[in-house]
C-alpha cells in the first residue's frame, strides 16, 4: 500500500531535550516536505526536499533541522525543543514539485 | 507563489451542490490550481488539480475562467462526511516544492 508513515504519532517531551520525528514514504517520490499546523494558522511549511541531499527552507524553519540521506526518509529534528513548537506536524511527499502531495497521519508534539 | 483568498467558512445542507471560490489574482503562467480536503487531525487529501477551463473527477469539478484569476471547486450533492476544511493552492507544476496552504474554507454540512 502506497503511504507516508510518521513516528511517533504522539510525543510529550520537555524543553531542550533533542528529538527526531521520522518520516518515510514507499512511493519512490523525489519531493518531501514537513508542515506544522496550529489552530488559526493553518498549515505552514517548515522544510522541503527536492531530492537526496537537496533541502530548502519553507516559511517557518527556525528551530528545526532536516536531512535527506535516502530518498524514502526525511526526518525532522528539533535540537532544543521549546513550548512554541508544540504543534501537529505532517510529512508529505510527491512525485514532482507540484503534483499531488500524499500526507502522513501526523505527529502531535507537546513540549512542556 | 501566488496568494490565494477563500471564504473562511460556508454552511450547506446534505444533498446540495457546494461551490467554493478561490481568488488568485497574481497567478503566473506556469501555475496550476490544486485543491485539498482536510478532516480534523488528519493530513490534507488531494481532491483535484487544473490549469484552465474545467476539470472533473469522481468527487469534484474545478472551474477556471479564461483569465485564471479565480477558480471554483464544485462538490455535487454533499453529505455530512464532506464537512471539512478545503484549501486552494496555486503553484508551478513540477518547478519546485515551496507550498503555501493559506487558511482554507471550513465547510459545514448540516442534515
């Protein structure tokens, strides 16, 4: 089954404790992206990647890192999480830059 | 990326046709128009994409006038399960992956 998976689905952590949210797709897509969604603010893009080792900033990259060492994986790294990074995070992939994006199930992160 | 403007919310009744209009005055020549649907706590799901005139698939139609400065998503005979947020996106087909979703339109379908 074609899908985008994210782990963990739920995470509660404390300020400053490094964490990684994994994202994996099995559709051989070149493009992958991370979004965060907050009430009243809609979906905002954090980072995107057009291929292995090619990443670029979206609208809200501060406090986040990404890497794209393999085509199927695009982990989101929070080196020192803060409470303002409490949010619902989505990973997405597509076969080309503006083709249909397939979204993962989301990761709900709470930073205390 | 072209900015889009949509109504914040709409109400409808089951069985009615719903039309959601999106304004994108600064759409570029290479830009496509894409609509997504999102249910609470789920990722958005692709509905339809088009460049000009009319596109229809099994769930919706997309109407794009000749000047392409707006587009209308048409949902035929909505049901309660169509209650969701609908996003209009405009961007370069295949040219990159910078994406702006905007606030979307919250559709509430009543019995």
